């Protein structure tokens, strides 16, 4: 396997790990009681704000990284002109800023997809929009939309990465359908409703221009119509 292929696989595995972790964070209200003063609405509103804020940073990544570089250079200039006693703490500040600059640059590079290099990291923002809209429409079935968000996109993308060089295939979507179906059955959902919902979620992921937005929302709505058990947040 070529180095380029290995790098692509490593990057995609990292992205999908972050994707699953963020979805688990979205699922927390269904797993634990939120501590006061958090409610379901302000929990998701805060997440949506943070996603939009991060997206704005990434969209302006060149300016952000440039400002960090300029700030570090200013500190280096001050270090050169200051006395010996102040040099050490200023040097530590310069190192911290340099490390922050490196982390920001690395994370942006690891997370963004090819088209996001032009448009900013929209996956996180669209995922939060889709999840928040789902909560507003039907908090009792949002859990199914979030499970689809974690499962369907991840399984199909990894299948296509390993077996079709990242090109979307029906095989990947079919595998995602099967995995999502078994997850729904394992959490106690009816067989027929689970199968219908799995088909809808997989088709939505396959045809959608931005699955992070559409998969949770469409699956949440579909769960109402196919008769999935209602699971209100704790």
C-alpha cells in the first residue's frame, strides 16, 4: 500500500473518530441527566454556537494563523530587548503561542475535507444544525437521527475508502444499512420499523449533498412515521 493511501486512510480514520466522539456528546442527554443549569435546549444551543464559532475560525484560518504568528514574533522581539529576569517567562509564553499555532494548523488540516479547504470546516456546523433542528421537531425520536449520524456515514465512508478509493458506492450504503439496522434491533426497536428506518437513513446519506445536515433531521422525522418507540431525553 502506497504512502499516499496510508495517509488518506489515517486521516479519514481520525476524522471519523472525531465524528463519532462528537455524536456521542450530542447523545449525552439521552444517556445521563444533564447537570443544572443545562437543559436540552440550551445544551444544543451552546453546541450550535460553538460549531459556528469554530467554523468561522476555520473559514478565516489564514488570518487566524497569521495573527498567531505575528503575536509570536512580537514576543520574540520583546524577549530580545528585555532584561535577563523577564526573558524566561516571556520565552515560555512564546513557546505556548507557538504550540497553539501548531495545534490549530494541524487540527484544521486533519479535519477538513477537500471542498472544506475552500469553504471552511462545515461538517461540524451542519451536523449541529441538523441535530438542533431534530430536537426542535421531535426530541423523542432525535436519538435515532443521532445514531444514524454516527453509524451510516461512518460505515459507508470507511467501506468506500478501503475498497473503492473513497468513491461512493451502493455497497458501502448497503453495509451501512445493515449495521444501522442491527444497532436499532439491539436497542430494542421493532424489526420492521428498524428496517424501514435503516433504508431511509441510508438513502438519505447516499443522495445527500451534505449528510451531516440531512441524515439526523430526515431520520428523526422518519422515525415518527415508521412507528419507532419514543425515547425522550432523560
